[in-house]
């Protein structure tokens, strides 16, 4: 535990002894008597799992799924709250409702969290103190535990609630004093909390072939349904969630198929509510599970009527700071879809999808970090995730592809430089956007350890092939060699580390990294440059790699390589002949070399495989360019989301010339056939806003507004 936490009167870790899936979520309760109500009373709790706090029967705070997970092998979060406004003279009751969350991961699935070494009953440890140092109480064996009406909760499966149990103290028992987790430190929660946003009613109802009603909310996102029902005690409402319907009107069931393929017999994305039978009706939503969905399938048992149902958006509370309005319906929808997918996959930590996995994939995070920071003030969320990556690093320097992770998944085939880039990319982008090098200083030792690991895996010439490459390309498409993509990332790691070493006064490391980067660049070009601008087999991602990583290309070959790339893209009809790496590299490489209209057409051309096809039947980004309707992937992924950052940099033309926007290049561009756009990014100093307009038959006009203390070094006239 951290030193500040140790000062809190020697509290004990306590639990309700509820590790098994079949046991209800517990309340842990403390009674205390106050002769006077203090002006301030700070309750600090370290939490293993998720929690909600109640003081004298009143919910304290509006955070949900709280706190965000850490890597529990190394760290748990503590949260502090001033509960004085809820205290009263005389007897007071403080109750903590505990959910399993990531800590006690019941679902059996491929990442093996069900057998994680930290897995145990959710627990708390903490104290209530006044600012002058008086300890009112600590967590210890004097607390009471009893069962809540949440009879089942699991991160992927869902939540089951029996309202008949409300007001009863079933299975009352002393709280269990426990000794875990002995391997984890406690740090104050540093992640933006999750909250609920934007409840929407269904836009349509459909009959399900097997009975019940499907509610279509018209938008795909992460969260849950809130229901209002009326009926008899013991009647039940069952809700299943999905993103899409099969041709027969049933759910695709991809999330349930995923967990059952890994040996879990229970459904995923499944909630149940049993009525108490109140005459004035009942309202409910889950507390310790969230889902990814557009549709909810509702069935009832017994005499019960569903009076209302709403889809509620649940995500980290990160402020919106960027905006793109553009007079092109396809790209406008893609921008909205990118933001929705981004928020759907930032529920405490950045994830891949809110449905079957919900894992903190490092590759998805690093590919989307620029889009995230252009659109949202997500710095604190990324710093939290970066610390999770550092905590998960092995002594040999290896980092996993997902965090949190167990030893049985994440360090093998699914990691590698294209995913490990999160360790380097997150602090680099925070520095670019905020002029904040503290995350880089914190991560610098981990970067050095990682380079020791990955350099030990290189061939004799310094090239490396380890893990995944241009993932999720359309089926049958030849992708860039992993040896090329991994080696390109390693070259970037060396250059970034050299920069930090120079900034932090480590001259020897800076010189070593510069030398290794030079040798690697020569080896990469010897291996893959075939002449006439062609790299490897001429795959689009192979051609884009040396252009995207500026300075990597063979001397004198940049123009020829850019020409080869645009020629290949045009031959492909601007269709997506690439995976997630190419989706970021190719449009940027084209725009950097004067082919912005070709990059634009990649996003907006209407034929499959491509981005625009997704917008014909959805409002989020998909996992695959292939037919998702066949159940091969999710419809709410962020790993293809770099298109939004591209628009800020190459349509608005805002390029950060000095960190923190101290100096900015602005060279806007209005693509052919687009009449206008209005793109802005809010900064602490004010707002940068770029507008473009094209009158019929005339050249476009641009206007730029920026705070006076920002130096604009180039601006298109």
C-alpha cells in the first residue's frame, strides 16, 4: 500500500466471502454513533472489485463500475469521498455494496481470468477520518456482511436481481477479515470515473421468433437497459442484448457463443429482474455488468407489464474537446461512429469491444490514441492505462497484449511490437498534445527494459518478427510481412527512446538508440526495398510503412514509393485491402505526399470492403471489413478509428509543430465534391477552429481562428 494509505489507523481488508458465482453480491455495513457531525469526514476505501457507497440509506456519488480496474497483480485503487453532508447526529450506517468486476472474474473465456491468481471475493480496506486526523472508524471484523438482492453478477455474463429481497438482511454474518491481495500496492484512483449518459427510448419493436419482444434503440453502444415494470411478486423480466439481428430475426449471439466456446454454460450479455410486486411499479438497471448492444430481447414470466425501457450509455466521463462537422453524409456518420465506438470502448480503460471480450488490448489503444486526444480530454485515462502496462511488464521486459492479464494469455502470439507500441505511443502523444513529459518519465525505465527484451529477439541484422501484424484485413487479402511491420515499429521505438534519453539527460542511451535505429533502417531497406518505390510484395501497407514512419524510407525513394502506393490504391478502387495498421498508415502516407483526395476516397467510397459500407447498417465502427452478419466479429470496435485524427490533421490541416500546441501548422484542404467543413479543437488557451467553404464553381475559401498566444507557422491562403 502507499504511505498515505498506511496512515489510516491500520484498517483490515474485509469481504463478504462471496467468491463463488452463485453467491449474491454482499453489503458490508458499519454502524457508528456521532456526538457531533464534523464539517468534513473523508472515507477512503481501497476496493478489490466494483462498489457503490450508501450513507444512511442515501447513495453517495454517481459513479458506476467504480473504480476502474488496475492490473490486480500489482495494484488496486483507493477512492476518497467527503461523506459529512450525509452524516447525522447519533447513529449512522455506512454500507458498501460490492460487485465482482474485473477482480473476481467468473466467466470462463480465452484469457483465463476465471483462474487469475488474484481472483477472490471482492473486498474493501479503509477508514473514515476527519481532516484533523481523528479516525472515526476503520474496516475490520466489527463490520457486518449480508446478502444483497443482486443474486448473480459477472463482468461478461450479466446481472440477476431479485427485488423481493430488498429490505431484508439475508445471511447476516460478520465480515470476513482477509489477507489478500498481498502482492498488490494501493494507489489513489487516477482514472476518470464511469457515469451514465444519454438515455434513449426504442425506435421500434419487433417480435422475436421464440417469443418476447425485441426493442431496437437505433444506436449501438455500451451500457445497459433501464426498465420500468409493474406486476406480481415473483414475476420475472429477462433481457438479452446484441448488436445485430440474423436473417431469421434472432440475435447473432456472438458474445454467448464466445464464452460457451471456452466452456462457460451461461449466456453472455444477459440480465434478469424478479419483481417485488410493488403496487406503484418498479424501476431497475444492472449495477455491476455492462453490455454492448443496439437491441434488447425482453421476455417475461408471470403477470408483469413492461411500462418503459431505455438504453443508457455508460462510459468514462471524459470531456469532449474536438468537433468535426462536414458536408458529406458518409464521413459525417463515420466521425460520429468513431466517437461512439471510442466512448463505448472507454469504460474505465480502453478496450477492444463492449460485447464478447471487453479486454484492454494494447494494439487497439495505441492505434486510437491520437483520435482520442483530438476528440476528448482523455489524458488521465491513458495515464492510468499506461501504468497498467508498466505494472504488467515482466522482469525480462516483455509486456502483454492485454491488460489486465494473467500469465496464461497475453504474453504469447498476441503481443509483439505493433501492440507493444502502446508503451511508447501513449506517453509520446500525451507529450505532443499537452507538453507533459511526466508519463514518459514514468514509463522510461519500462521502455529501456522492453528494448532489452525485443532486441534480444531480433535476427542478426536487427530485424524482428514477433506477434501480430496488419491484423483483421479482409479475408484472402495479402498483407504486409510481419517482419516489415514489426521492424518499422522497433525503429520508431528506438527513435522515441533516443528522444527521451536526450531530454532526460541519458546521453549514452540516446547515442546507442540512434546507432541501433540507423542500422535497423539500413537492414530494413536492404531486406524489403525492391526498387522503383516498391517495398516487399507491393502490398498497400508495405508501401505505406516507410512513408508513415517518416525518415524510414530508402534515401531518395519517397516520391517513387508514394507514387507506387497511390497507384496501388487506385488499382484497388480505393477499397480496403489492408488491416488495422494499414488503415492508419495508408491514408496518412497518402496525405503527407499530396494525395489527400485518394485518402479521402478510401473512407468514403461505397463498395465493400470499406469504411462506408459499415454506415449502411450501423452507427459504430466494426471489427472486420468482411461480412459481420455471419457472426465473425463485433460491430463496435475502435481499432479502425484513426480516420478521425486524420481529418483533424489533413482536412483541418492542424499539425502540432511544438508540443502543447505552442506552435501549429495549419494547411486546410477541402476534398473534391465537399462543400464545407467546420473543425475545432478546444485548448486551455482557447479554441482552434478551421472552416472551409466552396461556392459553386469557385475555389474553396478557408478561415482560421486560434488563440493569440499560439504561433501559426504556416497557413493555406
